[in-house]
C-alpha cells in the first residue's frame, strides 16, 4: 500500500506564524496603551499644577517648545551637528570594535594579551576621560566624536567576541576536517554566525553613543542638541529641556527599531541547544 502524504509541517508553520502575529499585535496594543495612559497622567498632573510648570511642564508645554524650536533654522544646525557626531562615532566604533572583537574571540592568545586592556577601559567611566580628550584633541568635533567612539566601541567589541566564542565547536571541527583554512572558516562560518551578536552589540552601542553625544556637547560646544538642553536648563526653560530629551529618545528608539528588524532577520542564525 502506498503511504499517504501528510501536510502537517505547513499547518504547524502557519499556526506558528499566526501566534507570532498575535504576539506582535498584543505587543503594540499594550505598549501604545501604556504610553497613552502615562501621557494622560502627566497632563493631569500638569493641569492640576501639582508641580510648578518650571519643574514639570505638561505634554502641551513640550509640544509648544517643539513648535518654537522648529520654527527657527537654528535647530537644524543643532540636529546636523549631533547627528554627525553620532554617526561618525558609531561608524568608527564599528570599524574598530568589530574586527578586534572577532579576533579576540577567535585567537585565544590574542585574547590573553588584549583582555586586560579591554577590561580596564570598559570598567573605567569613559565620560571621565572628557577633560583629557579636550586637552589632547581640542574642543572641536574631533574630541566629541572620540567621546562617542569610546562610549560605543566596547558593546560592539565585547558582543563580537562573545559571538565568536559561542560558535558551535562541532561545525568548526567539521570545517577543519574538510580542509578549511582559518581565513575561509572565519569568512564563511564565524562572521555569519556572529551577526546576531553583532547587531545586539550595535543596539547597546546606540544608547551609549547617545549618552556620549550629550556629554560631549556639554563642554565647549558651539551647536548640538546637548548644548541646547544645557543652555535651556541654565535658563530654567524646562519644556525645552524635555524637548531635547525627547529628540535623543526618539533617535534611540528609531535606530533600535531598525536594528531590531535586522536582528529578527538573522535570529534563526543563533545557536540553539535543542
């Protein structure tokens, strides 16, 4: 008798997709509801004036501050300055942290040599290096980009090294048994296998880089969102400070959302212990 063909795997896949879609929808429903409730409570506190407006402006005050900021051309100079520092700092951190992290994870002896320096610098509050960087590089863009670089490079480096160390040893042994050289294995197995870890490191680096941008612009900056917030705080323009804070937050949320989409694309590449 001929065996009948069953099509359970496609149904299972469809069910999994449906469950994933429901979870995705619930995530945004609950998240959006929580944000709306928080904003409503914030507005109620502001309307009742439980706190003076100079201490806690309401959402309406912040929206007005946004409108006033974007009614002038100066805000675009601030945005371009901060954006350039953020972008260049992240690019340099990726170009340096990614190869060094992968080499540290791949070559054990190199890890023994560099790990003390990485541990020391990672444990050091890099923000405390700001005065030295200004002395060495001046108060221009170079010192600010270096601060962003130092804040962002270690999450990328450490995650890349962890990704290489978490590669499946069995896969590496098979590749070597078939005559794969280190460069070939590194290019075809190690690099693709560490992509999810690299993206996770980039997501962490974005938050650290934004902190670096803010701190860098507190010292001798001529433009930038951090400088805008600092000046507004000195003049007790709390709503402008909140507006600058939301600019940083929205930038971080947007970049993280983009990286999350890329991370989900490569999520199936993670090693799982089934």
